[in-house]
């Protein structure tokens, strides 16, 4: 499905989010780079937007983009070449990552974790490849928030977005899948708990009224701690 929509993927991200997705990705990258990581994996990289931003803001870091869909990776490589950025893009299955233990200081995932077939297994793999003290940042769509904003968002997400996405991409099923997968996805407290059980000390914050959520987990050996605040606690 993602291979089929790759040619229109960037355009649809901008159109369907009215450009807000760029602000969300910027928030992800800012949290991700707080500790100056040197070895970075952007998983479910898609066409490479986050990987390119990470490399621009941390030019001395090694950045690898991993994704399951080869057509997405080809577009990401093209964008990196045009930008003059040295980034390696590799095909990777999140449930069986092709990297040794403790390989990365940082792993980022923007709107891809939801699509993994087994979230607990993926978290175990991510914990394996992240070095002690390293960081995992997950930007994702939780189920729509409650209240008036949530009702408007659900109307847009379930009725209007699939129509526009299907017309532009030529694949209506892909954009029906999007709201369906969001409705099935764990809410932020549940995902934070899952990350804690996998070995990450986790905090999170909602973005744009809860339409998106940013989770930050630091790999620790001490017991789980989950925090929900409007701002991240001091590091």
C-alpha cells in the first residue's frame, strides 16, 4: 500500500494536514537532538523528511533511514542527493532490525509506529538497538481526542480525508486505512506504559489539541516512570 502511494505521499502530507505536519516533525527533531546523538536511525522514514531534517541540524551525526517500502526509500535517496546530504537509506523490518545491539544513540519514528504489526515486539527490537542512555522518539496519531475538537477531527478524518487522499493518490483504500489504524492505536498513556515496560523512561505531550502526540523514551535499567505534562520534565 505504501509503495503504491509513494509518488504522491509528500504532497498528500502537506495537503491533508494543511502543512501542520512540518511543525510536528520539527517538534520531534528538537526533542530528539537534545543530547547531541552521534548515531541516529530514523525508522519508517518514508520519503526521508525527518532523516533530512536530522542531518541538517546535526551534520556531524551518522544518520540512517530505514523503511519497509523500497519505492519510499528511492524517493528518500533522491531527496538526499538533491539536498547534498549524506544519509544511508536501507530496507528494514521494524520487527527484525538488521542492526547489532546498542548500535544507535537515537531512534526516531514519525507516523510509522502505528503501522507495525506487533508494537511490543517492535519496542523490544528498538530497545535492543539503542545504546544505554539512548533515546527513542515516537511521533504518532492517537485516537481522536474527546470534546468538540475531537468530533470535528473525527468527521474530517473519517469522511473528508479519505475522499481527498483517494482522489489525489489513486488509492482510496490507503486513506481509509489511515483513520481505521488511528482508531485502533493505543492512546498516549497506554503507549507510554508500553514503552516503560519495554525499558524506556518515558514522557509525552499532546500536539495540536491532541491530534498528534510526541513520546520520548530514554533507555534505562531502573524501574519505569511515566510522566504526562504539557512540557517535558528537565533532563
